[in-house]
C-alpha cells in the first residue's frame, strides 16, 4: 500500500476508517480507509467488482451500521445508519445519484424533486410553491430543465439533472455520483462537468465514481483507486496521469489463480461476420455495431470490455434472445444459421450460461433437479410423459461430475451457495451437449475456491473440443483463461489480441477507447 | 470426482424426509380440513358426517372444483382468469338451449344421442372460448386480467342473449345422470378394487425401476404404509357413500379430472414449463421454453375444464338461467389460494386446490346444517381465506 499523506490537515467531512465488508465467501471491502475533504470532488475508480458499489451502499445505508466492520466519521460524529434506512442517509445530508435512475417517469420534474416532501397548504399540495421552489433551485445550480416537464419526455442527461436537483432539495452536503456518465452523450457529459463545478462553488462535496478514468482529469481534486476490495492509493489528481491510474487499477501481480489447460484449438467452428443488431424494443438503437470474429474448436475466446460495451448484447444476439440482426451473418460449422430463439440455438448446438444466474439462469424456488433438466426435457420426454427416473439419472451424473455440493437434488436452488448455483447453471447448459458454450461472466459473485473449480471445468470442456466464449469483467481472469481476447468498446470490436501479446494495459486502453485497433481478427 | 460426495447425493436422491418437508403446506391444510369436519360433527351431534350429508358435500363441490383445478396452471404461470364462472354458466345455458329448444324440434325421442351431442357441444364451446382468450393473452400480449375481465362481461351478455332472460329447462334424464346419478354399490366396489390394484402395481413398478437405475430405495415398509393408507382412504370413501346412494357420478368424473391434471402438471413438459414460467419467466425463456405456446395451452385447458364444469352445472341444477355460474370464478381462485397456490406464480398443486375447494364447501354446508344465515357463511369464508394465507406467510417467515 502506498502511504497517503494528503488530507490529513484539511477539513474532513467524511472519514472512512478501516471498513471491511464481507459476504458469504467473498470479502468485498478489506480495511478500506478514505478521507474526503469538504467542498472537493473526490474520484474513486477501480475495475468492475473492485468494491466501489459496496462502499457506496454502506455510505447510503443499504448495508446498515453493524453490517460492516470499521467506522465512518461524518461531520465529526460516527455515522450509524439503521437497517435499510436510505431515508436516514438522505436526512443526514448524504445523497446518491444512482447508475439506474430512480425517478417516477409519469411525473414532472418538480413533482419528482419534491416527492415525499411536497409543500402543503391546508389539505392539498401547494403546486405554485412547489414549482416556484423547483425553478429557484434549478436556477441557483444552473440546471437547464423545465420544472413542469414530464420525466418520460426527457433525455437521460436531463433526468440525471433532476436526480441531482432532488438531492439538493434535501440539502445534500455530500453527493455521490455512481457512474454518472455511463448513459450520457459527450455533450451531456460536458454539461454534467459544468454542473459539478457549480456544486463545488456552492460548497457541496462530491464523490465521483467511474471507471472511465479520463473523466477525472480536469474535475477531481483527488483520486482513490480500489482493487479487489482494497485501497491501492489515494493521491491528488495533479500527481497522476492515465497510465499511472491504469497501472494502479489492474495491478501487476498474477498469481496461480488460474489452472493451466493443455488444449490445442482445432478448426474454426463459429464465424461471426460484420454482425449488426438493434434493440428489439427500440429498433432505432443499434447495440451491436459490426462485429467480426471466428471461434475455434477447443478454444477459449475471452471477450473483455466495460459495462455497456455491448458484450452481453453480442452474445445474446448470437443466442437468438436479444437483438434483431439487421446485417451480417453467423456461420456454424460451415453453414450459415438463423437463430430466432434460445430453442433454435440449442438445436444448433449453442448454449449460453447467462450473466445473472439469479434473474436469468435459475428458477430459484425450484429444485436443483428441475433446474438442471429444464432446457433438456426433450431428452427424456415424449409429449405425454417425462421419464422422471431417466431425468434424475442424467441430472445426477452432471451434478456429480461438476461436484455440486447439495444435500440432495430435491433442495431448492436458493438454498445453495453462489458457486454451487453457478455449477447448476453450467450443468443445465452442458446437458444439451453444446458445440459452442457461451459463458457470460461465469465467476461473478462467487468465492475464489469456486472460481478455481469453474476454471478447471472450463479447461476440461475446451480439451473435450467444446468452443468457449467467455465474457469477463475481470481482466486477470480474461488473461488467465483465454487463448485470444476480443475487446469491445461501444458495440464494436476494438481489437483482437493473441494471449501472448495481451496485457492488462493494452486491454484497458482498448476498452476505454484510449487506443484503437481495428485490424480485425488474429487467429 | 469425489466418491463420497457422489454417494451422498445418490443416497438422498429419494429422501422421504425431504419430500415430507416440501409438502408440509399440503399436510397442514389436510389437517385443517379434518379439524373443520370434527368441529361440525361435534356441533351437529354427528349429523354432519352422516353418509347422506357426506355424499352431498362431495357432490356440491364438483362444479367449482373443475374450475379450480383448471385455475391452478393459470395462476402458476402468473396469470388469472376471471371469466371461468361466466364461461361455465354460458356453457350450461348453451347445453340447456340445445336440450330444450333444438333437439325437441330436430331429433325428438333420441334422449341419449342428443344428450351426448349436447355435451360435446358444451365441451367444444368452452374449449374454443378458452383458446380465443389464450390467443389474445399469449400472442397479442394483452394482460390476462383484462382479457378475462372483458371475457366475463362478454359472456354475461351472451348468457342473456341465449336465454332471452328466461330459464331454460335441462332436466332430461340422460343429462341429469351426469351430475345427479349414482353408481350401484357393486360397481363402486369394482372401481375401488381396480384403484387399489393400480396403487400397488404402481408402487412395485416404481420400486423395480428405481432399482434398475441403481437409486437407493425408500424402506419397503414406508412405501407399503403410504400405499395402504391411500388404498384405505379409497375403500373407506366407497364404503361410506355406498351407505347412502353409491358413488356419485360427478365425483367420479372430478376424480378422473384431478388425476389427469395432477399427471399433466407433474409428469409432462407442458406442466413443468408452466411452473418454470411462473417461477422465473426469463430463466424459462433462456432455457428454450416457448412461453407463448405454453400460456395459450394453459388457457385452452382452462376453457375445456370450464366446458366440463358447465355441463355438470346444467345437469346439477336442471336448467340454464341468467345467473348461471355467477361468482364461481372467485370460489375457484379462493380454492387455489387456500390450497397453497401462490398468486406470484410458480407454486401450487392440483391436490391442494381440491382440498381448498373441499374446505370451502365443508364450511358452507356445515353452517347450513347449523341453520346459520347466508350472511355469516360469507363472513366465515372470507376470514378463513385471509387467516390461511396469513398463517402461511407467517410460518414461511419463521422457517
């Protein structure tokens, strides 16, 4: 750890001391100490999963006092937020502007800003006062929106301004912005920076979280880098530059976390050519903007990229369950295929382990057995009958070979640990005997031991000749497991790297759009 | 892979305690039902469980029970059907209309043949209307609450059109037999014998097959005990109803429907998919389940069972009226919920719904025997429903 000697004497509004937060099997934050100066903009950066969001959830009361170790001193006193009392955090003057906006779309800007604290006159709401107060607030902070405008007619940028106004209406002294620019255009981002400067002039303290590090320069006074739940460094922005930050974010050490496979990729099995796809709900929005790559038998192809770079959209489109393909082709084993649904994909031999096992992978209330067999019932069933013993037999075989630890196959999935749940998801997709297995962030939220087992399993599968596409948010995982790495940025392939040439710095540069390499696919 | 853990998974693959725990809710309501019977028997000095009343109790529950067992998959997939009462009512007036107005003109003196045709028309009507609603819900994506609320009003209008506001007689002997007939005692005993033989055959067959796959078997005495208890219940039931008039034909039809629906919900892909859709629609979709197709067939099946319920209704009351089926949809939904079906989807059993329906009917008849006025019957029904669900929520939280 680097010694930070700034901010020891300044006016500290928020002093986070030795905070540790553990989840079953995972340490999300480990001995984190950060001091935030009053009236400054403090940047926090780190890779996905570095612990940024956990920290913010502690500050906002989602994880209450007593749920973590360590102390937080706010305005000279210990901050003790009660269970799930986000309200209390707001009353204390700490407000969060979330990644996902939390406005009521059918209401106006003014109604949202004063939601829950409407000025009352007699038995009714004093609408004139509400809108006048809103206007006053908006003018004071130079926020360019109409109090009477309906939220649903506003763009994301203006919605965010409304969120900020809402926090200011609560007299927020500390404003936390969690990835505020992830959905903004360049012009909107520029506007947001202006607003933040105005807030600073008014003495509001901002904590600015992002993984788009270039945004820090010119706005943040100091920056803290988190990695694997630890504070790597806190330094004044003028001491830092992009390269230094990237180095801090990715770290250098690569330990023996990844088992080495001894596989030899074979012939090409899947080819994706110039694939374009649009959002099925809004056909104007292109989510995959021309991606070309090929995939070999027995190979693990890593796809890296930041959140929102179109990784998940790309693989879901190949799996037939998301984007509508407007251009391009997918070829499997030399034949062009048309996949209209997950069912088609499975018939062709493409399986997908979805990104979020709880919302997309499992029916949590159902048994392990029923989850494993769900996509594979065709194997045991005529139209009239499921052969339940054949089903049990086959499911048991997978449960054993993947070493799922469960008291029996009849227990509901929500009683298992994250790692075992993930094995159930993988089992269910292996039973269909895929040629191509797509794994979207297969080790998210599971502990290190379970990760290792999943890695070993992936190596085994590749050695058996299955072609694997692995999306991952962890660079070390991408580098440790892949044969080649495709980096995505804004719906496009920013570059394809052979593992020998790939470094965390190169991937990060491609993923953040600092560098670009459209040389196409290397084989 | 680890041999020990293999053994542990395999060993408990058919763990009985596990299954008992999973079905605790079902046992709880069976106990509640028995408690209700004991209570009313005590209050009526035993009149409540006399063969005649016992026989009538089961007969009275049949019409709403047909609707309740169709409602289970509907609610399990996260939908609702408010039109079932009126659909059954519509089917009943259509059957009555054909019986009283058409056949007497076209095919007089062909009682049996015309009744068969009327029944087929009734079943087809229910099925087609179910299909239509299912199509709008599944493929045109209009929420089921709205489609079936509209359907309820439309069918109410259709009932008024068919009946022209009058009561149509449907008391022809061949039709009446469906919901009012009884089987001779010896036929009752033959059926009981067949069922008991099947129970034992099933038990031995399942043990043999499990053995072939190498699964550890539950202790023989446990399987035997379970089968003997079921066999005893069947024989006991036949014995009691034979003391009155014999097996009630509508109850026999209901029993067949219950077995068929239980089978469909547990042992077919269609049933499994329905539970998966209700449990997690996204996970089901990504698992290759054709959600629209499944929901379409769920409503088609519901329509068919409304057809069955409507035919039984016409036969049971002996005429088609403008009020036919009114309120039955809520009885059916209430029975499902009382029987443990979750309004959030994904959970619920056919057996539970039947017990729920039996509890509802038991309460109503019990209060009637005690000569308590109708107002109180509604009050008690409402309180029991809310209490039952509260108890479920409470104990789930505590577990």
